[in-house]
C-alpha cells in the first residue's frame, strides 16, 4: 500500500509578488512580471528585459549579519520556506525534527557570489576572498540553510537538473515520504540568475528573447516567440504524509499522486525530436498516479517561449493524450513570471495546486499570433473558471532532463 502524500503549505517569492497570494492574484489577472533589465546594464547584452523580484526585503526573515553570508538564491529559498511552513501551520520540534526533511534544488546556485568574489580575487588576491565564498556559492546551500533555520533534521538533499530542478525536487521529496523515510518534506527550487555571466551565457547561446518590449517578450506558443525571459525567485511546497496531516488538522490543498523523470540522451541544450523524453516522463507520471490521460484537466506546461521547446512540448502532449489533448487546458505561466530556471518547477507546482483548489486555469498571456505547429488550447490571454480535478506540471532542462508531477483534488 503506497503512503498517500498531500500538499499542506505553499510559499513563493516571484517577479509577480513576494508571497503566494500577490503572485497568484497577478497570475489570474494576466499581469506580466517582466520589466526592463535593471540589475545589469542592458547596453551590454542582446537581451534587454528580465523578470526581476521587486522590493524584496530579506531582513523580514533573516538578520542582516546572517543574510550577508548567503547568496541571493538562498534568501529567496529561506523566505519561501518560512512562508510555506507558516502556511502549513507545521511546528518543527524535537518530537518530529528527524522525520521532516528538506529537498530544495537550484540550477546554478550562487553565481552572483562567484562573480563578485572572482572580481575581488583578481583585484586584491586570494587573501581577500570571503571565507563564506564556498558555502555561499554551492547550490545545496539553500536546502542546508533552510534545514538549519527551521530545524528539519530528516532527509536533506539538493537536485541540480537545470530547468527541471524544481519539479525533480518535489517529485523526489514525494517519493521520500511515499517510501516511509519522512513524514513531511519542504521541497521546491530557488534561483537568482540575473547576473553578468548567466545573462551573457544565455545571450551567447541565443536562448533569451531579444524583444525589447517587456510586455510582449515572453510569448509561449505564439508564432512570434524568440526565446525565454530570464527570471528569479523561489517556490516551495510542504508535502506531508496524509495521516500525519489529518492527525494535526492540516489544511490540504491537493494530493500529489504521480512523478515521472527521464533523460533524452540526445543533446546538451536542444530537446529530443518530438519531445520524446517528455512523452515518457508524462506517461510514467500518469502510470505512477494510476490515472488515465482523460482524467487530466489542466497542464502547466514548461512553455519557455523558445521555438523548439514549445513545438516539441506540444507534440509530446499530443502523443501522450491523443484526442484528449485538444480537450484539456494547457498554459504557460512563464508568459508572466519569465523563466525561473531551477525555481520554475517550484512556483509552477504551486500554480497547479491552486488551479485545483480554486477551480481556475491560469492563462498564457501574449498569445496573439497562433502557430500552426502549436494548436492546443493554451488558455489564451485570460484565466478560465473550470473544475480542475487533476493537473500535470512539466519541466524540461538542459542536459536532456524531463520531469513531470501530477496533482489531484484530495478526496
């Protein structure tokens, strides 16, 4: 008998708001979190826009002295985790600490720290490099710091699977609880990649949109899409074994029932033709959740706004769902949040869960010119009231990583 796992808390820091409520209201209103690139000098890059987190104050969560020993991605992870634990009303103490774990991933970790410290090293030599350089930079430090601050002593891990990171982290944490190794997990992703080298690298491999209009640059599935918009933030969910949640009277958002994870074995950045790896991830997740394709009402697509991803993901959905592909809602919330890389799967899991809870499908904004190769129902431009009994969330990453998780209404 598989242990059932439910979502009892959510927390987020995104370009659309520094908490879940603000972010979700802006998603449903179809607002864009994309703006002019301000963190860097836009004259230095072909990409002129970014989805930056605005007015975030880490000192609401951590003392300034401690915050200075952490990279920005860890700030976001800590804030989102603290919000999620508070939302779940989950107290961690000596009685349960060893049964509560943390699994938070990051695609690139502390790139900002690396750049700043390398500059110091070049100008002033190795003696002036911060003793906190390594623990600030390594991608597992978000999950490490969350564990320290919240006192969670169970399974503590960090997934690094590029843009599939957040979804893999939640899926892996789900399996930890399902097999009995923990009663609750703090899981998701965090990223702060709006740095000189990250943006330079993504510009160099022509992955970023060069559309200078912040309102229109991120346009998944639209015929005029030309690349993704880089974003930042964190999305964290509290996963809990069902009986553990019921015993303490927790509010249940949804049940997580399926997880699929595959590799393309094809190319370092391009998806496999026809989204073949994504097809297998979706099929595994459906099988794991004991659901037929017809039972899925909504898919939160990876939908990056790049020419290949959107075409191949559409093909993959049609391969998995057949005729039903045209009956379900598919949307890319990256049209509003930009692409949060390793944090994308975390925030998109939250959107999938809220779609079920609130009975609404978030829109794909900036969908103006249909692409004949992308011919599904992308919930164009406006949120749609609809009963969502089961939702799927896809994430696909450089390196050929494919991850899919499935949530359903808790009954």
